[in-house]
């Protein structure tokens, strides 16, 4: 009797300590009452690090999920949420690809999509609250953050060399002394702060021993093989048909190649003023590519450099995803980004766009890793990435803001009480390294602020164009459009996107939406700073696009917001990585593991097929239709010069909004030549006895009439392009001896 009474008391106590789990109906009712029921906690996953993790004081949430004895429908909460989200985003895809539908049909589809997505959120939160899969963040190290220590002598040398670097960066030019002092300052700064696990002598002895006892054994476990396969698929998507997609250059490419020529000719600028000013990194990459790969001044030279930049970004997306959700999240994030149409297009187009995410990914990774593991060395590498990013593409100027945001979020955490100064010193160390890397550009910004900040000021203010409406209202509208670009509309720039469609394929877009819900719930539950950091980094990284207040039609822009795809793909990968843990919780049998792998592979195959179609069909065709066929004109001039004429006597008759004649020269193998000629200058060519070729736009009948009068022996033909609207006229004037024959024949005929 006493045992039964004691058992009843224990049951009552257990019920009080572990109250009955609310149903989804209870949760929905509580939301409608604006007093949502708290979502139950889960235990924190152990970190895969050497130091013991901090055990967060969170209540345990019952036993592991077991399918035996549970209603069948309880096992489909997560799959149902995923299916509803996919259908919702596929509905949006249908809307965007069917512009001919009536407005009422569009509104109905939008309503259906919204309701489906809301239902997906409800089922996803229900699945999380029921413990259907793990969402816990990796644990942080147990040790406290210590104040940054430094070595005085290397730090003093770093300051001295930094001052010399700044002084030697005058006139916006790299000199040998500039580079020497710059590298010395960076090395000394790293030596001043770098944490060593042993003395320099011990490290040297250790490396010496490893070198002389070197025994190379290459082994591949299953996980490493999966990572290599994932990267290999990404590599295929980035390099297949690279020479032909995209097909033609635009005026920006001409500007870039002219700057590359400047570098090859010995003009080593820190900041290139051409075309409203550009940072230097791509032009040195292009010069190296042209020289080492033998590609010369060509479109392919630019493409190779930017594709390599895009590929280097992928391992850092993997590492960042691994820090956020484990290695499965990292791998799936990398694969989604590798096959994604957005990163692929901005890498292929040969402009500086991928240099933005190239430095966002390592900067965010080293910050999260360094703060989670309390490793100063990672934070120093974060500073290095921040500084290098500022030499790449002007939107990277927001990366320091993102890093400061992360540190501020850390300072606001309860766990950092008493460690604020130590955390601030780490931010100072990051900033010091970034400052040294940025010093040459900083000198140019001080000397020529109008050049360095011109593009930013014209988009943000009214220097070039009046702002149409209250600035804050325009900015708020820009933010809304930019946040919707992932699932709705990516803007109107055909050079780096398929206009007016979602920036992500419908599989990845649905995963991103689910991942955002998971991340928000996880932050509300565990208050883990990196979750909030990842969420808030997206609108910050979109600022280069959303701050186009004077030109709101330029927002959203997939190039200026490119850094934001780094956290976006990690969040999408976090959602997709929920599936393996879900299937593992269903059971430990082999069939559950196979089911999880098959489901993920199926989704990735659909996403790959969709992205392949977007890049190699829609984007390729849209770009080809919009760009002028300067390569055809260049090939005609090259053929003329190598046969009966010369490069000096070929001309492109200038016409508004037509071919960039500098690109024709580049395609003809004469990058130093601009083939433009004005109709008023035809008279000066009458004394030239050589054969001449004029290329004209079909609409330019006035210029054609002048040529007929000045060169009556000329013959007219048409170059027929396989692209509608891209034909052009060829007016050939024979050499002097041939002209006289033609004139004599005409006289005889007249007589």
C-alpha cells in the first residue's frame, strides 16, 4: 500500500516537473490570443571540439522519439511541413513563369501559396515542439573569454611599418616599397597577437620531425568522399560551357579589360578611377590569369578569375554551415550554393560580383568559430578577410558592419557578463588586422574621397539624381523588395540574373523559408548568439542594394546583394539537414538511413535540374538576346584584316545605344584599338588608297547614303545573325587599283 502511494506521489511530481505537451491546436489558440505557449526545450548537442562544452541549463524534454505505439500521423509532421512549403514556392514559380495569366488568377494563386506556407509553419513548429528532429546549436567552449594578449616588439614594428605603408601609398600607386612595408606590417601584426600552443623552438622541432619522418598516406573515408563529390558537382556547374555562357561582353567588361591592360603595362594602381572608380583586386587577378593561363585580353580571362573566386567561396560556406548546424548542414549548404543559379551566374559573368561573397563567407566563418571556441587566431583571420574584401568590390564595405553586429550581439548575451572588455579587445584585434590590410586603399580614400565614394554617394544621395519621395520611405520599400528577392523577384538586370523571377530555385527557396523558422525557434529557445547573427546579417549584407535610394529601380540587385546569399544558403542547408536527424529518430534500421539519403538526393536532383535550366537555358538565351553581338563584328574585322584588308582600315560607324566599339576591338584581337568612327569623319578617308570596311547598324541610312556618295565603288552586304534584331551592314570599299577598274567599267556601261 505504501509502495502504491509512493508511486502515485512520484507520478504527480513527474507531471508537475514535466507538464503534458501542448497540442498544435493549443498552440494555434494561444497565438490567436496573442499569448503563445512557450515551445519546449531540447538538450544541447555536444560540440565536436576538444574542450568540454558548456552544458546549458535547459530542462530535458522527455524521451527520444519512438514510432512504436504512436499514431501514424505523428510521424509525418516534418514531411508535411516540407511538402506544403514546396508546393507554396512552386505555386509562386508558376506565377512568375506565367505572365499571361489574368490578374485574378495571380491573386488567387498568391493567396493559396500564402495559406500553404502558413500551414507549413504550423506543422514545422509542431514538429519542433514534439522533438521530431534536433535543432540544437553546437555548444561553446567552457572557458571564459580572456583579454587579448600581445607581444610588444612585433606590435611596435607593425605600427611603424603601417605608417610607412600609408606614406608610400601616395598617388594611388603600389610601389615596391609600399608592398614591402605592407606585408611586413601584416606579418608583424599577426606575430604580435597570434596564440601559440608551444614555444617557437618546440614548433620548429615538431615541424622538422614531421618533415623528415614524412609518410604520405592518402585515405578517404565516406564523409570526405561525399564532400569531394559535392564540390565536384559544384565545379561542373561552374565551368561547363564557360567560354560560351554568357556569350558576349558588355561595356563594363571593356572597362575591366582596359584596367587589366594597365596592370600588364606596368601601371600598378591601388584604386582604378576608370568607370566611376573600382577597387584593384580583380585587375591584378585578371593580369595574372592573362599571363599564367595565356588567355590574353579576353572575356575568358575575366571569367576564369571570377569563377575561381566563386569556387573558393564554397568551402567556407561548408565550414560556416558546419559551425551553425554540424557537418551535414555544411555539406548541404555548400551543394545548394554550388548548384545555385544565383552564385553561378554572378561567377560566370566575369565582373567583380563574386568578390563580395568571397570575403563574406570566411569573415563570418572565422568570427563564429573564433567566438564559439574562444580562439583569437580565428578572429585574426576574420580581420584579414574583412580587409581583403575592401580591395575587391565596393559592396564589401558593409562587411565590417556585419562583424561589429556579431560582436554586439555577443555582448548582449547573458553568458558574457563580466567578459565585455575581453570581447571588445578581440573586436579591436580584428579591426587592427583589417585596418593594416586596408591601409593603401585608406590613403587613396583620404586623398581622393570623391573617386572612392562616388558610386555610393550617387546611389545614396541626390548628387546624380533627385530622390523621388521621402528617403526613409524609399529605403523601407527597398528593404522589403530585397528581402523578397529570394522567393519572389530578383530585379531587372539581365546581365547577372534572369529578370523578375525568384533569386533561388523553388526547392532552395522553400528550404530557406523553413530554415528561417527553425533558426528563429532555436534562438528563442537557446538564445544562441550565432542564430541571431545569421538572421540579422541578411538585411545588413543587402544594404549595398537597398541603399540605392536615388535609383530604387536598381533594387533588388543580385550583384550588390550577393554577400547575403552566404547566410541564405546556410539557413537553407540547416532546414535540409533536419531530414537525416528526422529519419534517424524514426528508427536505427538501415531502411531509415536509406530513406533519409534518398529523400535528400531526390530534392537535390530536382534543384540541380531547375538551376541547370535557369543558367544554361533561360539566362543564356536571355543574355544572348539582350547583348550586342560584338564578337561577330570582331570576327568579321579579323577576317577582313587577315585577307584583303588591314586592322587599320576597318571601322564601326557609331550609332546611339548600339555596339561598344572597344569590345569589337577586343574580340578582333586588337584590345588597344577603338573602331568607332563618326559619319562626319568619312571625308578624311577619301585619300586612303587601301581597302576599307565599314560596319553599320541597319537603321543608320544617313551614314550609308554618305558612304555611297563618297565611295561609289563600294559594295553593300548584310551580316545575318542567328539572333533576331542583331544583323548589321557591311560596306566594302576596294583598294585604289580596284576602285579605278570598277569606275572604268561603270563608264563603259553608261556609254
